[in-house]
C-alpha cells in the first residue's frame, strides 16, 4: 500500500495523458448514424423529462442523453452545434472511470501501481478506446457507472457499507438507465465481488443483494415506461452471426490488450475457487449471444472492459514484484503483441467476411480519416432545381440531414428509414446511396433511371429520372 501511494501521484497521470492524446484527433470527426439519431431526435429537440418519456428505440440511451443535454447547456445559446464539444463529455467520463479504477487498486493492496497503469495505458491507446471515448453514445459513460459500482462493492465488504451501497445503487441505476444491455456488466460486478464475501457465502446477505441489484435497477428505472421498454424487444435488430459476434468481441480484446490477458493464467493455477470464479466474467458474452433471440451487436459488450481491466490488473498483481530483466522482457513481448494484433486485425476482419459497415472495433467506416458526409453538401447545392433528395438507409441519412440543416440547405429529404418507408418519388429527384448499393435495384424499385453525379468516399450522388408512362 505504501509503495502504491508513494508513486501513484506521479505515474497515475500516465493513462490520463495517453487517453487525452489518443482521443484528441478523434474529437472533431463527423457524426455517424447512431450519434446523429441521439442528437437530432432526442438531445436537441426534447426537454429533460421528455427524454425519459421518449423511449421508442434503444438509440435513446436515456441517462447519457440527459447528461449530454445538461452538458450542451454550457454552450452559449447563440453558439452553433459543436460536435467536438459534445464529444469531450465522453472523454471526461472515461478519464473519470480510469481514476476510480486506479484508486481502487490502491485500496485493494496492489503491491505496485505499475500493473493497473500498464493495463489502463494500453487500453487508452487502443482503437476501441479512441472510438467509444469520443462517441456521442453512452458506452464511455457506462464505463464510469461500472467503475462506480465496483468501488461501491469494495466499500460494502470492507468497512464502509453506507457509502458503498449508495455508490453501488447509483452505478447500477446509471448503467441500466444508459444501456439496458449493461445488465451483463452489472452482473459481472457481483461476480467480481464474490471473493470479498464471508466464507459461509450462502448466509452473506450482502452478496445476494449485490446479485439482485442489476435486476432491481432495471425494474426501478424502466417501470414508469415499461410498455415502451418492452416494445423495444420486438424490433428484430441484431448482428448477422452468433459465432461472428463472439469472434468480433474476443478479437477486440486481443487487439486492445495483446498478451495481457495471459497474466490471468498463473492466478488460475493457484488454489482458491472463489477467486478463480472471476474468470467467468470473460465468458459473459457467450450466453448473451446464444440465448437471446436477436444476436446483440458486438459493441454492446464494450461496457465489460472495466471488468477486463481489473481482471488483468489482478493477474499482474498475482505475479508479485518482478526483476528488471523479467519486466523488460514482458514489456517487449507486450509491445510486440500489440503491434502484431493491430496490424493483423483489419486483414483478419476482411478474411472473416466482416463488412466495415458492421464493424465497431477494428476498422469501422465512421472512424476512417477520410470519412465524410459533408462532402456531398456542395453537390446538393449545385442542383437548386431539384427539391427532393432520397437517402437510402445505408447512406447515413441522419448525419447528412443534420449537416444540411446547419448549412441551411432547403430540400425535401426522404430518408428510407426503415427500409421501404419511401413508396414513391417525383419524376426528378437526387439519390444518395452507399457505395456498395446497386443503383439498378433502386431504379427498378422506383421505375426510373439513376445517373451518377458525384462519388464520395462512402456515398454516391445520383440524379433520378422517372420513366415516362407509356402513351395510350
């Protein structure tokens, strides 16, 4: 404990600096589909109480949207929409989660801070962190809620139950109120806390209350809007493959942490089933993928990463103090594994048939340096005589309409959302399709011809001309 405190003030800033440096270049990236929905349908037009009552689709991550609304109030009323400023909120809460996890290691009598610093720093410079720590979504906020719940659980079993239960309850409510699928990570908190309970754990009411906490939180948070909440289970949205989803999740762990998960192996070989039980946390995505009717999108499992960080820090701590030679060799192997995994990840994703449009970890299209929906706006302005713009579901219609409104482009936008919503078009219209969509298919659907006007990085602009009806 003394060793941890002696150096923690100095080296505890390493993950923070790494996180800010990693995320800085991504703060100004453009909105993508889900982010634009969060901003344009929920955060900007609704008042605080309306956000809670407008749970139509899970894109409204209620607790996050409310916090983003409050954060937006810090901007002057006359200020235009500032996407980079909005993204700073996610970065701040992710850094706050880092701080809580770091302080917990000191309270848990970790022999040295270097273990948790190493794991957090590696996480901070990963593509997963850069994506979700700057996303206008609730995943970074979920890291904070899970870290708070972990801290609360520690206090419950180590002499400060009053503060512990308050933190645990706040973490549970915040987590499930942000993303209902955080129920999985919340259950992981109880699994992680299990070794802290009494030996006669069957009679330890604390662990049973901890296990019931996630389900009580869901009931409390969503009961007033239970009808809307239950309807979201019938949206029939999901990932394309069960085994593919697991491959993406565990591939993301490998790309993010390299060989660090191997630090768990020595601890697994020691006695004490209660601590070995924590390794079940690694397997939590498996029942979720195979038991749910619709396969969850792999991104929902990124909220497990605070638990993975703690598990790997446990493994490093179990190794005890290492000699300088072993430390240098381990650091070299870690760096080599990270470089190899991250270089191979895009190729492996392509070989597995994973489209960049369903990839949230390795090479998602919206994280590419040249991703842009705004590049189409000048081309729309070149056709003032055509007032109707059709946008396919795959062409990111929401962010394009958001940026068009900022630029005061006055056209009638018809997003095909959900697919098939647009039934007919005027004789002349502009068409925006994603680059992998077939203009011939859309021409046949609307009985017309599509002529290309401009090819952007992700989308192509066409001019639609409806076929004239046959002469009688």
